[in-house]
């Protein structure tokens, strides 16, 4: 491990990795800073946008989100807004035999952790997360297009957590000559 950064030994005055690292740290900070806002959580799904000769193609990563929880609308003539919501959902099943320490033998009842509150009432244990990395909450993304678009022929589909939207460009109006009569 060197005591000096690599840029100390190089003549490259315009090294980009520190800038990218700064942007990544800012993105991480902005994502984690909204955790103290109570129950309101939001996240920003990532999208790819391609321009074709006659259309725009948007592909966004929305894993675990149902189609019914996504709204796509035009807020302006050339602005498309995608909104949605997701929550944690879990399904649990019995763990395999021998997986849990202190396995229950035939005829015995499993032990449960019970928490007693200050008033003496008992309640079930609260789930303890070791890591929570999945994106949950609400999201909203808006995309502005530089040219007129054909709103009536926009097509959207969702497969394997990828939302695909095809936004056709509007046909250019041909000029026509008007005679004075």
C-alpha cells in the first residue's frame, strides 16, 4: 500500500476517477439521507434511453414491482412521467431440519422470543434486519423529449422486472401552400 495517491507520481493533471468517486459518494449520501424522514421513503430507478430514427426507447429496472403499481402519463406535450410504489413483502416457510440451533424434538413446543414492555404487557419480537438493500417506497421519473412525440401510439411492456416503453416520434408536418381565393 502506497502512502501517496497515484496522481502524486503521474503527470496526469486531469484524472477523472476522483470525480467519479465524489459523484458516487454524493449519490450514496443522498440515497441514505432520506432515511430519517419517517415513513416516507423514495428511490430512483435506473433507466436507459435510446433514440432510434422514428422513436425513443426507454428501459428501466423495476424489480419486484407489479404492473398495477406503475403509472405512466404525459404531464406535458413532450414530457413522460413514470410513477410507482413498492413495499417489502415476505413469504416464510419452515426452515430445513437442523438449520436452526436447538432444533425442536417431537412433542416439544418451539420456544419464542417474547418482549415485555414497561407496562408488563408482552408482545412478539420485532424482526431484526442484518442488511436492507432493496429499494422500497415511491418513485417518480420524468423524461423530456426534444422533439414532438406521438402520444397516442406509445407502447409499454414489462418483463422480468424491466419496464420497456416505446415512444414514437411525431410525423413531421409537410408544408402546404395555401392560395388566396
